[in-house]
């Protein structure tokens, strides 16, 4: 029998991120007919949310890959989402929407 190492294979790793302080996150709130005051308020609310630096995020991802993790959870929000989905699989979307509204996002 041939060893597994003799066959080409792909290892999949999924990264679940929370807030990461990047230009993408800063530009995620965009115009869609809202006035500038509403947009600025939404950006302030968004920026109050906890975020992680890109460097720290990259270190977590690299360490997860090096340690053969198939799921890498970044930031507390991603960890909480993971728990909620596992504990309340049928109701997690309702719980998440309530939190989004509560945070004003």
C-alpha cells in the first residue's frame, strides 16, 4: 500500500475573522443614498468596535497554518459567532441580527 505522502493533496484552512483594522474595513460603509451625516455616524460606530491589527491577524493565521488548524478564529467576535452557531444552530442568525442592531451597525 502506498503512503499518503506519495499522493498530491490539498489541506484547507478556513479563517473566520472579526474586525481587522484595514482600509477595506474603513471603506466598507459606503454611500447608498444616505446623507453624509448618517454615513459619518455609521463610520464612528463602526470604528468603536474592537479591531485587530493586520500584523497580529497575519501572525495568528500563520501560526494556525503551522499548527495544522483547519479553522482559525480571529478576534473575539469570530469566536463568539463560532460558539453561537454550535450552541444555537437554528437561531443563530436571529441572535446575530439582534447584536448588529444593538451595536448600531
